C-alpha cells in the first residue's frame, strides 16, 4: 500500500485506506486533510440487469471497500494496528442520462457516442460512498446535475483525441478540457470530479466517533485506591 499524508487541519486517528486507484480521489481526499493509504480494489463493475443507478454505485462502493478490508485484515496489518481501527473507504461514480448508466467508454467510438448523448442536455452524476470497519458498513450516495452545452462533431472528435475521456464515467472530466462546455452544475462539484468531499468527511468523522466510543467502552475502569468511599 502507498501512503498519502493530508495537508489540512483534519487529523484522522484511525488507519484509513482508500480502496481506489483513481488519482482524482487521492488528490481530493488529500485536499481536505486526511492521511491515508491506497490499496485499489479489483472487482467486476458491470451493472446488474435492471439495476437502479444509485443501487449500482453504492453496491460497487461497498464491494470495493469490503474486498480491501478483508485483504488488509487477512495480512494482519489492519485492524487495530497500533491502537488504530481499520477504516476502508470505497467509492464509485457513474453518469446517468434518462436513467441509463454511462460508465467508462470502451474505446474512442464509445466515448464519441456518449458525448453526443450528453451534448445540449442535462444529466446526473452519482457517486456511491461506503465506509467499512469491523463493526459493519455505512453507505451513502451523492447526486449532482450537470448541464452540457451543444458540442459540434468537430469539437467532440477533438476532445476524444486528447484521450481525456477514456478513463472517466460519461467520457468527460469536468476538471479538464470538458469544463468549457459545462455552464452549470447543481449540487456538489467535487462529486462530479469523483468524490463528494462533504459527504465523505461526514461519514469518516462519524465512523471515527463510533470507533472511539467502542474503544472507550472496552477499556477497564481504573479506581483510585486513595479515594475514600463510604461503607454501607
């Protein structure tokens, strides 16, 4: 696992592992000050027949986090290492248009097809987030509406030729060249990049508080022998 140190004011005291190979998620999590390690999950990401988009991304986020949790725990380097509780963060982002899931394009032709569908319309970006610990999993989702300007065939071809669309759901990156065709976003911008930071921070802080409470509850109560107590 590679280690990443956060630069902000937040300090998580648990062993946090990001179950993702996405450089964008790594950058975003670092941006808000979390220190963490990275261990990508490798699972099938095909949607099930008739699966709702929100159910799809939350299922994948949870499966990614659970796979990595089991892998780290099996190696004996995770759960309660040095008094830290293992916490694994999984996430998955997809683009939906008319309730159809648009994942990462298979090739340039597929990217062109997706961009033609998005051109001149509004769509939704959905990210599922899962936080897994020894106590279980917390799962949530963020939805953001994104408006695209109309793109010409020449603009689509030029954009696809940059290679930027190829590893991104919906075949575009809002933080890159595609920003020129996006006049409006309704909801969390960071969700469109790949990780809804406010939602993730809330889940991680909540998990930390629960872990701290469990640790305190398990500690033996020490009595001061010098304190006099009234006898019955």
